[in-house]
């Protein structure tokens, strides 16, 4: 069903060499695997890359670690690392009150995202992208995580979206969000696992 003329190889970060850029749609289309345009567009929406969105200089440890934050009305106050990983991998998609979990993930090239990929996901960027592409194509999730581009945007969306969960540097937590204990500890506690 590819009616468009193939004009060039796509150079975006998501595409493999089997993706080609179509002239009329100006999007990537996987010719070899027959992936639909809609799926590819959904993938771009989920895994958008915005240049220049890099966190301030310093290490996560210098800022007190990563805090896991949720909407104030979310009925959770403590998660084990295993439970947290299951939520971030979308293996658990609903809270105990049957509200859908809305996962907010920082855009690529942020220190917070890199730290969470290494610590919670235990993946690198390429593995993370492949994981979500495969999960969406297998229809295991209705959508991938929502991408956020700054700490302020993360806080605002966690406040605005019931059931949302995300992560921010511990030194940037505000009273507007609820901080979840991880393995019974807050970011300020000794032995906090995301420090």
C-alpha cells in the first residue's frame, strides 16, 4: 500500500536502515516490516526528541537523587523497587483503586531520564525505545509514556493528571505533588535506592 515515492533514507534517531522517508507524508515508513503510518506516528509522539533539553550541570547524587512523584489523590505512599519497575515497564497499568496509571517520562538527553533508564529500567536509550515500540505494536499498552520536556512541565502535569507518576530531581520537589517512598525511604533518607 505504499503509494508515495520513496525519496530518501530517514535520519531520525528512531529509524533503522529499513525505514524510508516518503515524499507526500514526510514521515518514516518501515517498508520491510509493513509497520503502519499510524503506528510510526504514535511512536514519534511517544519518543519525541527535542534538541537542547538537557538538565543543569551536576550529578543526580549531588541533587539528592531522584524523587518518584504522583498526583496528590493517588492512593500510594510506598513502592518497592520491583513494584516501581513494573509500573515504569507498564506491566502494572492500574492503581489499586482501578485508576489508570499515566506514566510521564522525561525527554531524551536529560540527566534524570538517563538515571531512570539505568536504575529502574536497567536499559540504555536504544533498548528503551525498542521496548516501547514492541510493547505498542503487540498492543500490550494503549499508548506509550507521555514525554515531558522539563521539571516544571513534569510537576504541572503530575498535578493536573489524576493517576500520573513521574520522577524529578529530589531538590526540585514541591508541595504540589506527592512524593512516594521507595522501599520505605524518602530521597532525604539514608539508603534511598534512587540516589
